C-alpha cells in the first residue's frame, strides 16, 4: 500500500513512527504492506518510488523545514502535487477553520488521482463535506475521518458499524481532551480556570494558544462532522450554538460538586424530525452519568437509540500518538472487506 501524508506536524511524525514500528505486524495480520511513498508540504511532494527511508526520516524534526532538509540530504526533488500516485492519502495538516485549506486541495487532488483519503484534520470536511463526499462517490473512492472526530475515541466506528440499522435520535459527547482535563482539574483541585489552564499548558496538554479548545470551536467541528455522518443532513458550522469554558467559575464547580454533579463541555446533537439541534456548552451532569467519569484527557460519547437504548463509549486519551493510531486504524479498515 503506497501512502502519502500531507503535513508533517507531531501527529504525522507519530504516524510515520507507527508504520515503522508495526510494518511487520500489519503485513502478517492484515496482509497489508505499508509504504510511505511521499510527504506533501506547501511547496510540493517529497517522494520516492521505493518508499521514504523511515529510520532516517524520523531522525529529523517536524514541520516543513524538516522535510526540506530530509529532501535535500536525500537528493529528492520537490515535485508538483499532481505527481501524487498511490493508494491512500493521510491528511494531517493543521486544521484551518476559515476555509479548510490546504487540506481541501490535497483531498481533492488525492480523490481525482483515484486514492482513498484518511483525514485527521477537520477544516476541509467542516467546510466542504458534501462536495468532497460527492467527489469521492463519483470516482469510487472513500473518505474516512475518525481521527477528526475525537482521535483515539472510536466515535464513528461505533455509530456507523456497532449501531448499524438502529434509529439514532441523539448523541452527546465530551469531545475535547484539553477542556476535559481543565474542568476535571478545577473539580478535583478546587482551583479557578486560569490556574487549571496554566497547569494544562505546563503539562503540555493545552496549547500556548488554547483558543480552539477553550472556545468550544474544536468540539463544534467534531460535533458537526459526526452529525453529517449519522444524520445525513446538510448543516453548517454556523448551525452549532457554541459556548466555551472561559466563563466557568470556581463557584459553579463547587455548586455542581455539592449537588453530586460535574461540569463538562458537552457537545450534543438532537434529531427532531428533519431538523438537527446542535450545541456545545458547559453542562452540569450527574456523577452517575458515563461522561462524568472520564479520566483526565479522556473523551466520551453517548448514543441514544430507539432499539438499543443508550450506548456509551469512553476513553481515548488525547495525545498525538492516539490521533496517529486513529489514522492507522482507518487505513487498515479501508482494506477490510466488511468496512
């Protein structure tokens, strides 16, 4: 299997590491021989017909300059993106919340080159979901994106396959590991939000600029993608009512604890006839609720069906290797006949 990767941040490098470490296991268990044929940066593609030298590549850092240095040292030219020719693109660029570029262009090029797509980034699908899905159907290719909907937490897998044929009426989840950590820290340590955010940043859990997480935008993007897939209706990110966690106070946390509740950043979608109501907001839920019992950095989702009742999945700690693992799982499942 010839694999291309677009973008080369921390998650992409972890994906390369997984392919390097697990190549023999993947080959013996799934009869797939993975070969990373090329990496796409803004300037074009660094590729090799024989596959990139992964041990050597892993000695470099992350980002565009690392790939440029690797290409220079390996005497690989940077080629135009239309020279891409393989089996699957793993789209791992940073999420662009404005228009989804450059992921949007990379995914379109892969599909028109008759490649399947595994997307970890969210922006292109959030803004161009219907177009990209229609394009994939027209060229008989597939797009999988569980890594974009909560990474290590198997949201799409459970909703699509474990609940196949069921009548899904709503789902709700804690879809962002950073805010899960912050609110849990406030709950357990009796601190205010600024202190818990600082601790999350010091622990490397929250970004230096955590706006996408604490504003609720990351959860909203994931919620919309799940709603697209599960409810098959044409909604937009503007249809999600979003409130972040920055206004959550120490006193609100204490009041929740006193009533045996816990505040989480809850993302929910409810299907009412042919209308979807979607919102992301800090919500006080009983401690008996599955989503109130997440370990720090974990995520969770609850599906509500007419036939099976509530089905909950929790876990999937946030980490670059977890997101890379989700992409690897998607890639393998593309090959499995029952997927």
